[in-house]
C-alpha cells in the first residue's frame, strides 16, 4: 500500500510540475529598428514634386537605388508621386519621363550620452587580454534615429534629354529614452506601430 501511494504521489508531482516552452525567432533587425527607418523614409518623401507637369506619366527607374529595406522606400516614393498627381507608368516606353532615383542614406543612427563612467574594455596585460568594466552612471540617455535621404533626376525616355533634377529629400524619425542610476527609465523605449509622430520624451536633455 505504501509503495502504491508513493507511485501515485510521484505521478501527481510529475503532472503538476509539467511545463511548456515556446521557441521564438531572433531576426537580425528589431521591429523598432525597421519602424524608425521606414518612418524616416515616409517623412523624406512628404510633399515630393517633380519639375514636370502634373498628370505626366512617370516611370521610376530603381536600378541604382541600393539600400537595405529599399522596397519600402521605393513604394513610399511611388505613393508620394501618386498623391502629387503624377501617373505611375509600368514600363519605360509609355512614360513621359524616367525618374532615376538613388538612396544617399537609409539606415539607423544611435547616440548615447553618459554622465558617469561608460562601460569599457580595459587591457590587463601585454597580450592584450581585456576585462569588461560595467557602466557606472548617474544619468544616461539614448537617441535612436532613422535617417533617409533620396535624390534623383528626370530625363525623356525617347530622346535621353534631361528634364530636371530632384534635390535631396531628407527625413528623420527619432525616439529618446532616459535612465537614472542605471535603473529608473523614462521616455520612449520603442517605436510604436502606426505612430506617425513620436513626440518627445517629457524632458528633452
């Protein structure tokens, strides 16, 4: 009887102590990274116009538009031209103008300011072995900013003659977070989906 009770008790314990785990992927870029860059691209093309009459058919030549996440930026350029009253042509032959676009920048910048001792790697011997010293700060803040810059020029697809140029379109989207005594945090930690304007943290400094 004692053995039977022990077996039942062990079985019940095994059932009650069961657990589950979920495996998540770890992509190279976070959602916040992507949102910062995409919102910067949206801002860069706000009010985009071309030096040709509205209603003209425009073919967007993306051959030299090389950047990470370029597809989103190109779609933003197409949307801006459509909003401005231009017709987007699917092929070069039927277009009134070819708009060759290029990306000067489409990436993320980060800046961190520390009032105190930042984390460091200090060599400890002649063989350059290092020891890591953790941050010891009273206050620190972190800026994460998406930066986008596009430019381009137009030419007649039939004659190759220039029709004008588009000066650099520049957009930025920044969030700032703060930390005091390495524990207390405030400000915006993450970019929120659908948020067009991040505003500013309640103390900008």
